[in-house]
C-alpha cells in the first residue's frame, strides 16, 4: 500500500468522507451486501463528482461476506454533461423572439449564477436597431450599448450602469481586442 492507501487501510467510509458527503452511497452499499447484486453510485464530495462501483464479495459457498468498491473521479465527465445541459437549455430559452433586448436579458439570466456571479451584455447600437454591427478596425476604441446585466449579489447591478448607457472601450481592452479579432481571447 502507498502512503495515502496506508492511511486509509482499515478505516470506514464514515471516517474518511466529510460530514457533507452524500449518504446515498451508504444505502446502496447496504443493498449490495443484502441482495448480492452489484451497483453503481454517483455522488459528490466538495467540488468533485465521484462514480463508485460496488460488487458483492462472496465466499466459496456463495454467501456475501463483504462489498468491494472502486471509486473514480468523474468530475470531467460530469462537467461536460453539465455544459451540454446548459447548451440545451440555452437553445430552448434564448432567442425565441426577434427582440434583441429580450434575448440579451435571457442570456444574462441563464448565465448567472451558473457560470458567473455577474454578467453584462453590451452590444453595438446598430444591432439594437436591427442592423448589422459596424465593427471598428483593430486599434480603434469600441462603443457598446448596455443591453442587459445580471448579478448574483444584491446591490451590484447599480454598479453596472444603466440599461442603454454607452460604454467606450479603449483599443487595448479585452472587449475591443476580442471584437477586432472576431473571436474569444484569453486575457
């Protein structure tokens, strides 16, 4: 056994898992011991998603003497599933009308608090008037009109500026660089 495994050897799940851990696995563990049927449990500990495989351990007479388990960190798959579910919901909820302001509000409502604590949706004024955006050349400032904002915290929207307010972003700012490049940029 490795150092970490040696510390776990002989200890029960209740000794290892935090009090906040999902207890549904414990019921499933008992069910495997009682029925002899294998099971799979998905649970969460902190910010990690876990998949736990459980199977009966039987003696030579076929009697269940214990339950074997193997836990796998399933956070990446769970995160991918959550993102796909968000995209599906976005497709269902956003842009059902041609009202650009309403679409901006729907986007802000979907994003907060799932992906962000605070979001603003700023658009070219021409887009709000139903026209094509006039994207400035790289190196020019960008003027955008506030179409929507949303915050997970009380009182923060007052800091966002009023709906319809125009904000000018200098050429070196992330919004201006992003619009000039025509793609997302990591700052």
